[in-house]
């Protein structure tokens, strides 16, 4: 017998307010409030890649060290958070090797994010955006996130309504576990490093268990899941512009996460 309802949340921009800073490698050109998933989705052969290592390790590394050398010396793993084409990890390492990206570039964006975020920064991450079509690291990226004021109460209200809550995100599993713990979402309901197709699959799998499954997301990497869900909820609380294609994929658009409660109540 199926359960009644479940809600799946993206994390960055949905549960968390985000601040992102990018830098063109080898230059002093800094871009703040970069919409990373839109930059990736806009053109083919692009990917947002997460550097899975402790930030302290990055901080303690000489700024002139090439990023590819840092990756090899510290056995750093790389995960694809979202992409506009199919990628293999070997491609990522090869592209980074061909480009003069240094650890100092990572230092710069992390420093910029720290300066632009509030003291209650929930997590901090670093990565790169690559373009396999031109074998280029387009930018080095750092992201900071903190809970929206109504995130915790939204989750609590849904759970009090006997609605199961899940998180499916392109963020690292480590960061998502920390997030899940802080808002009381069971760890078994967390899906990390989930790209657009993974999220769609997760929605279809949950529809076999529940009568109604809702998806709450904010970016282009949520578009398939929004369409697959019984109720696709696009949140624009982050304040960034959202493509018409993304807006059209949702059943409804909200400006504050707390509105999810009323939407689910009306289903």
C-alpha cells in the first residue's frame, strides 16, 4: 500500500540562500553572484565540478601550486554536480591538466565568498566550471550557503502533517548530511551528487511508494524532476532571474519556502 505524500527538496537556492563567486583562471577578474547552473545549462559540453577535499587542506597549500598537482598529491576526488552533456571523470582531470589553474585561484574565490556571506555561514565549497568543447576551465568557483529563515519551520510543519521529506541535490553528500542533521531530515532520505537525470529518477522511484510526490527546486538542474513530479514547485527566493523554460516546467512558483506547506495542503 502506498504512503500518501512526499516532498523532495533541492538544497542550494531552495533550502539554502547562496552566494557564489567565480574567477577566470590566471586573471584578477572576479564575478560575484554567478548563476553556476545556468552558466552550465546554457551551452553544451559544460559541467560544474565539485572539488571534494577539506578546505583547510586547500588553505594550507602554496598558492602557486597547479590545481592538477594538488589533486594528484592529495588524492582529491572530483564529482560532477551538474552538466549539459555526458562526462567521464577522466575528461575532467585531462581538461584541468591542460589549463593553468593554480590553488591561488581557489584561495581568491573562497576568500571573496567568506567576505560576502553572513557570520552564520552554513557551508563553504569550491569547484570549477569546465567546457569540454574547447578544453577549457571557464572559471574557478566557490559557494557559500546559509539557511533561509523559514527553512527549518517548513520542514517541521511538513513532518507534522505526516509528509515524508527528502533532499536530492548536486551538492556533496558530506555537506548534505550536515544540512539534513540540522533540519531533522533522515539521512536515508538524502541523495547527494544528484544531477538532473538522477533527480528525475528519484522522483519516479518515489512515485512507486507515494500517491503524491512534489519536487521543490530553483535551477535548471531541477527541470526534469519538476516535470516528473505530481506537483513541481519552483522557488525564486534566491532572487536570481529564472529562464522561461524553467518557469514553464513547474506547476507553481513561490517566493518563500514556507509557501510549500500551503501548496502541499491543497493537493
